[in-house]
């Protein structure tokens, strides 16, 4: 047993390691990460269970314990310095990378009551030509926010509404789309398609803190982050409202601010009965972050919902965005609108004959079918991106071009793999082929067209001609992606409920996971091969060669394994040391 682990174990108390000091021999890489993750997750599960039964006193006690936990602090530091994709983005202090020794120093510095530094303002372009402000906190603030989020999130996961999906562990956009489909599959509905104007920038701080209603030290720390201000260039600007986009805890705070929307509609428009017959159903509210839809078969109810929501949002300092808020119907025209777009999907119903019609639970044709397709603007944006890549590789090799295009094509196709999009995929492939043909003809202006086509397009067996390099690398096609039905997350299920097998199995079926990773997750039963812990939502998973390719390892399934990003880093470091040792001997 490493000396570091021996000294570390001296601090265990009540299932949670309380920092009591460590010897100089302690090293970041030698920490017992597996034990630490198990104990922190166990504590989060207890917070979730206490919140589910309404035991706020126990929730606060357990949250304070977690915030003091050295294990939780270490995991928070690892998440922001090793796991996050933005780990090398600097805040106003200019620090963007930490050594293992510096990470241990940072762990010691994490405690509530620390004065927050301003965020660094970065402008991110949006698809509509506008810019979105992003606030980058310092590494210290990011780590402390990750720690606070670890304590707050289980409590609120037990309280959040069933049809809230954005920025929540285990709940994604495909769950929201499936929820919409389930509400309209048997009956056309009127739709309130709404968007909240500048949600992150306009949230009222006082109202948010009252809603969080946490213990004083945590509430003061959150207030510090909210009011820290931001640096745009060399100028400091105060923040009197809103939560900074880019902070680790900001998405959770936004969800807390919008919590209660579904409850509002349920109480305002309860279900009505006439004998044994339902004469008015509760309007369905499906929310993804600050985008939401309200569905009902009565347009007057929808209009009343819009007014009620507008009044409710004012309490948080928010309002609906007029340009992105509209009334529609899934089947017929309302205010010149039919159908609606949500999360990049176009949702609409069409009249059909009895043989193509959707059927009710009793098997009776309904006279319409529900179609969910990629939104037209998303198709155009996808083609534009592919066109830009092809133009940027005018003088590049075919292999380089294929390497750039394949991840984009597969990623876009996987996102829309949960709907019947075969026609759209075929259309996308045809448009890509047109662009590649122009690229090939420009690359060989003196060669006859049929010779150019034979050079760049090849076929094997019954396969159609495919854009293929000399080394055998072929371009992925959209139509290669198999469409599959997405299973919506069950009710109030949460990654903190202790059902590890359910979440590990579900992760392997996620539409945006590659087929290779899905096979490995099934083979490994949802566990990391290095630390043997279940993968959780939000974990960054990477595919590793058991025997490195530079040592003769092959790209085959028996030589591949799925690892956490931090476990992959540890394994790679070990492989390098072994290689150096062998080379020295």
C-alpha cells in the first residue's frame, strides 16, 4: 500500500474523509480515487434520499459534511483541472494549467467564505449572427463552484419537475423530444412555443437566493459569485442581475430559478372530470433549460398559460422573448403557423390514409401521422459547415479531408438517429457528394471527369461508390447511421438514486455515443476498466488501446477498452514509463 494512501486513511470519519493533514510523501496520482468517489457518491445519494422525503434538516447536515470533505474537494479539483473540456481556459488571473502539486495546494484552499474574483468576459458567436456573453471564472472559483454543485445538485434533483430536461444529469434533449411525441402521438395539440429572453443575464439575485434557501455560508458564497462582476478587456463591470454563463454552477442555478413552471400550470389548470370522463386534461409543459413548449387541445387554455407564465417569470426578473414565442398547432394552421421547431427538430403532423395513419391504443386509425425531422435551418447549417471544411482543404490530401469530415457527419447523424430521418440523410449525402465532386475536379483540372471519379470514388462488393483514399480510408455517409427508438428516462429517475446498473445500461444506449463505445460499454457492463467504477452522466469517456499502437497493438475490440479521461491519462503515463524502462534496459 502506498504511503500516501496510508496517511490519507488516517482522516476517515463517518464515511467521509475529513482533512487532517498529510505527509510530504503524498502525491496527487497516488490518491485512492476509487474509494473517494464511492464515499462522495454515497453521501450524495443520502442527500438525494433525504430531500425526496422532505427532511431538510438532514439535507443541510449532509451538505455541510460534503463541503468539508477532503475527498469531495479533490474530486472537484480533478474535474475542473483534468476532466473538463475547458480546463485550459484562463480566468482573470491568467492561470490555465496546474501541476499535481498545485492541485493539492488548491484542495487546501477550497472553503466557503472565499471572496470571488470577477469573471473574464468572452463573446461566442451564435447561429443568428448575435453574440453570447461567456464569463470564465478563475480555476479556484471553478473548483469551489464544482464543490458547491456536488452538494446542491442531489437536493434539487429530488425536487425538480419530471419534464425538466436541460442541464440535468441523465436527462437530455432526446428525452424532451420523446416526451413531446408521447403527448401528441394520439391527438393533435395547440402549442405555445416559447423562449425566455436573456435568461442567464436577467435572473433576479434576491429572488434566486430566496428560492435556493440554503444555509447562510453557502448562500453568501453563491451571492459572491453572482455579484463578482466581469472583466471585459481591462474594464470591470458590476453584475446586479443574472448568472454568468461559463461558470460550473450557473446551469444549476438557472434550473433552480425556472423550477416550478410545471407546478404553476398544473395548479392553475387542474384536470376536470364529468362522471368517469375527463373533460379537461392538464396542459403538458416540457422544458429544456430556457426553452419550453406547452401543449393542450384548447387554444384558449394555451393563451391563458402564456399570460400565467409571463406573470410568474416577472417574479424572477424574466420575460418571454416575443420574437421566439408563438402559438401554433401540430396539425392545422394557427396564426399562419403549423408545427414547431424544438432543439433542432421539426415537429409536425400530416394527414394520411388509413394504411399510413397513426393508430390509437385500440388500433383505430387516427387519420394523421406525426413526423419529427431535422429542422431545415439545422440542415443548412450542417451543409454550410461541411462546405467550409471542403473549401479550406482545397490543397490538402484526400485523407486529411476525410479525417475532418467523418466526425462531423457521424456526430450530426447520431444526434438525429432517434427519428425517421432516412430521406434527410440521403439528401445530405447527395449534397456532400456534389461538393466533393467539385473539390475533386478542381484538384485534377487536366484529367477527364470519369478518370477523376475513378480516382477518388471506389466501391467494394455490393457497396455503392464511396469517397475513398488510397490507404483505404473511406468517408462516412449519413445513411450509414441506423435509426433507433430512444427510450425516455423513467419518471423521476436520477443518477443519485443508487440504481447504478440502470444508468450504466442507459449510457450505452445513448444516441450520441458511437457504436464502438457502445459495444465496449456493454462488454465492460458500464464500468471503467481502470478504476472499475460505473460510468456516470457527465463523465468524459475515452477509448484506449490496451497495448499501444506504437508497440504493435491493433485497432481491434480485444485490444480496446473504455476509460475515464483521468484514468486514461494515468494509464498512458504508465505505458510511457514502461516503454522508457524497456528502452533503458
